[in-house]
C-alpha cells in the first residue's frame, strides 16, 4: 500500500493532477484507496492500467475493423455501380429487334 503521492507517480501525475482527475478515474474503475489509511494498492493500480490498455486496444481494433468494413463496402458499391453502368451501356449499344431485321 502506498500513499496518494506514490499512486499519482505511478500514473505519471503530480499529486494535484491526481486529485483533480481522481473522480473520473474512479468512475472508470480505478482502485479506491483503503478507507482507513487512505493508501492505494499498487498491484491493483497496475492491474487497472493493464485493463485500460486492453480496452484501448480493443477499441482501436473495433475502429480499424469498422473502417475496413466500410472501405470494402464502398469499393463493392463502386464496383456494382460500374457493372450496372456497363450493362446499361451494352444494352443501349445493341441494335433493336427492328434494326436487326430491317
């Protein structure tokens, strides 16, 4: 167990910065200080940090996957539009039944 100043240092923050953002950290699951002595468990903080990294990695992966899917859908849409235009151009360039027999 370590005092708040060392918990802050673990996050590369000053004590003032740590105190200022602590409510937001707690909302995100940051380990609470011991209610009697006010110290923090460094192992719990490290585990929380590891979990935060996993969450960020997952978010980046989801964003990358979403971007990739959207790019592929856009390419597919462009290909389908081009094929449709090609079919339409071919259909228009064919002589009609009356022109062929004429």
